[in-house]
C-alpha cells in the first residue's frame, strides 16, 4: 500500500523541501518507488532544488484538471517528482483543497511505495490541504524552543483532523547548549524522533547548485542522516543501508556532468 507522507512544519525555512527531496532519494536508494510533490504552490522551490528549469507538467495543471495526476510525475535521476508552477498567474483559480482527490487517484494504481508531500509552513490553506491528504506526518523542526512549540500547534490541529501517525525530525542540529536534545524533544512530543540532521553549509551549497546533497556529497554526515531516516521510516536496519551508499555514489558520478552544466547555466 502506498504511504502518503506530509512533510510539515510550523515555521518556514526549516528545511522541508530539502528534506522531501533527499528523503525521496534515500528511499529510492533503498529500492522504494517514490514521488515527491511540491504542495507549496505560492512559493514553490522543489524544481529549483532539483536543478530542473524546464518541466512540462505542474501540480497547478492537475488542479485545473488539464492533466491527469497519473501521467504527471517527471523523472529526475530515478526519483519521480511533480513540481508546482513558478508562474504567478498559475496560482489564480486553482482548488488547492482538491489535492486529496488527486492523490487518492494517484495511489489507486499502487505504482508508488511513497508519496511525499512537501508542504507550505504553518496552517494556511496549502498546509491544511496536505494535512487533509496525508496518512502520516513528518514534522521538520530546528531543535530550538520557538520552532518546536510552533509544531505543537500544528500537531494539535492535525490531531483534531484525526491524525495520530506523527514523526519528528530535528534539522540543522548544531549541538549548542540552547538546543533541545533528541530525548528532550521526544518527551515534549511524546512521539519518537525519526532522526536528526546536522547543520552543514554544504547543504546550502547543494541547494544553490540545484543538486540534492544526497547526490552532491553522498558520504557527508548529512547524507548519512538522510539514509538513516529513510531506513527508520522503511523499517530497515542501518547496516543494510551502508551497502546501498555505493548506488548513491554511482548516481553522483552520473550527475557530475549535469552539475557542470547547471553551474554554467546559473552563473
Ligand atoms: N541540515 C541543513 N544544514 C544547513 N542548511 C540547511 C539544512 N537543511 C536545509 N538547509 C538550508 O535551509 C534553507 C531553507 O531550506 P528549505 O527551503 O528546504 O526550507 P523549507 O522549510 O522548505 O522552507 P519554506 O517553508 O519556505 O518552504 C535552504 O537554503 C537549505 O539549503
Ligand atoms: Mg519549502
């Protein structure tokens, strides 16, 4: 059965889109079929973070019923994705709350093991559409008190909507005294922490280049964290994961050529 996972946060800029893509790649490395969907239609970033500048189909086309969701996923290095349009005129006259109908249709064929919904932050219409659609929620948060408390507000709304399957990921961890540790966060949320991801500026570099960190630096601590998180989510032991990192290296080699042309294009 397809698992529909919402990548959600209280605050913006905590790393949801970065997480969605790299989780998708990590799950793909584990042999899972994944589609990552940009549900942040007002400020979409998914395609940019994947280094994709030209794409034929967007989530906005699906909302306008111009494209059937089943034919929408685009291939990027083995990870399927559906971008949202960056054209402002495409934000008008779309029914964001129809997301659930389209994702239900997409799941019917059981073509994918995971549908990953990259949400907008907070509790606006876009974020609510993701909460309405997903079966499981991964909250992305920095390990600081204000960011964590914002999540508890979203979690409360999600609970009222009938959700109980929550995971938490602590992102941009610097191990400073003012940060909450994983155990403290676990006690606060009364749910398990799916994983922690260190703060590393190479993530920002990879974002600027349009090459996900899992491809750009597959041996970095951040990439290993993504693999651990994917393994946790899929219920696979870490030792099996380390063998699969070789696959990630091969993909990196393949994308070496693309990296050069992407850098040239953006400069
Ligand atoms: N572990 C990390 N270490 C350092 N920088 C990171 C890390 N994870 C994400 N970032 C950076 O943080 C910035 C924001 O990330 P991202 O766009 O994924 O956040 P977001 O939650 O999707 O934002 P929004 O709420 O606006 O959609 C990006 O520049 C990204 O490179
Ligand atoms: Mg985002």
